[in-house]
C-alpha cells in the first residue's frame, strides 16, 4: 500500500507518534466516554479523511459535544483511541480550529484583535497572520468589521469572526459544534453557503455538529446519524449532491430522499413520534 505519512509540522499536534500508516486524518477507534457510572457515548468508530466535510447529526444529549472535545484532545476517552494525522492524541490538539455555538469572542477586543489572538498565543509571524486574517475577513463578508467590538456586530457577524479566528493559523482540522444554532434562519442560510464556499477553497477536514437535518445535507460529504444517549452511529449517509449547494435544497429531488431517510431513522430510534 502506498500511503503518504503525515509529517509533523511546527504547528502539528502534540502526542505520541504512532507507527501505523494512516489514510484518515482523524480516526476514533472504539471510543466510549463515561462520567462516573454514566456512559455518555460510544462505542464509536469515526474516521474523517483529509479534506472531508463530515457532520454528526443527533438528538440533544447524545454525546456530540463530548465527542468533539475528545477529538480536540480536551477530554480523554474512557475507552478507545483517537489519532489525528499519525499522532495518538494524549494532549490538546494544536493543529485545530474550533467554533462553538457561542462566539466566545473577547468583548474588550475588536474583531480583528480577537482573530489576531491566535498569532499572539501561538507566536506566529505577525505580518503573515495579519495578511491571512484580512483574506479571511474578505471571504467571510467581514470587510469593514475589523475595528468593531463584538457587541457592535450581529450574531451572524460574530460567528463569522469566530470562524476567522478558527482558521487564521491554517489548521488541518476544523471542529464546529452547532455553530449556527443561535442564528436566525435567514442568517443561517447565508453563513452555511459562505462556509461551504470557504471549505471548497481551503480543503479543511471538518467535523460539523448539528441537529439540523437541512444543514447537514446542505454541507456534508458524509452524515453520521447518532442514536439517543449513549450516542452511537446508527447510520452513515454519503451526500452525493453537486457543490456549491443551493440555499433552497428542495430544488433537488435527492434532498427529499436524504431527508426522508433521516426522519425515518429518527422515528425508528424513538426520537420522533409522528402520528
Ligand atoms: P450533546 O452535545 O449531544 O447535546 P453532550 O456531549 O453535551 O451532548 O452530553 C452527553 C451527555 O453527557 C449528557 O447527558 C450530558 O449531561 C453528559 N455530560 C457531558 N459532560 C459531562 C460531564 N463533564 N460530567 C458529567 N456528565 C456530562
Ligand atoms: Mg452539544
């Protein structure tokens, strides 16, 4: 097998080097997490290829956020292992950008200086990072917002700044935990499209957590549908729709087929009770 081995760059993750060759950028193997006697999720086997956009779609409390924190190396699995590149995660991952539902911007820093926090913390080259931040501001529709404070921005704009902050150091992995959950439907549609365009350009591996069926179909190469707690992957759906996908997905007959499939799975799991 001729598989490229990931090299360990200056910003790469910390942890133990594994000997295996890897084709997947992220690989969670037999992962479970318990808090005391309570099993929150698993066992899970989840892989994400380099450049792939994978969504985890599941009901509240099934362990989505817990799983994401484990991929970030911020929480250790109780059982199983997670590798990123060829590194077994034993410490927080650094080659990563994270976007949460809450923007988590510092109120006393402007939009640009929130993004440049990455440069300060990571000790990156300042002019190069500034240049990259400017490009991200342009691509994310943030031009003119550089000197504004978070409270002067709409919810959608705040999330755009969070996305810029998550990408300015050019990480291999982007983790997003219900990033558009608090936005109105109209802003959500626009930001979904803009994220898709940005992803198509940058080719990041994305783990996107959502409970929106439409968002998952609109964005993903692959959707992993999770059961109720303790969350396990009950269905994998490869979304074979052209990109960029339209705002109104009903445009595609295939969209309804994917959505039907997911609703049916949720009904079978007892998540929905339709009469
Ligand atoms: P989701 O993101 O899918 O809504 P979470 O990953 O936040 O779910 O939580 C999964 C389950 O694990 C929930 O029942 C939650 O209460 C529990 N849980 C999460 N973190 C902790 C923790 N630190 N200690 C105890 N229980 C936790
Ligand atoms: Mg959550």
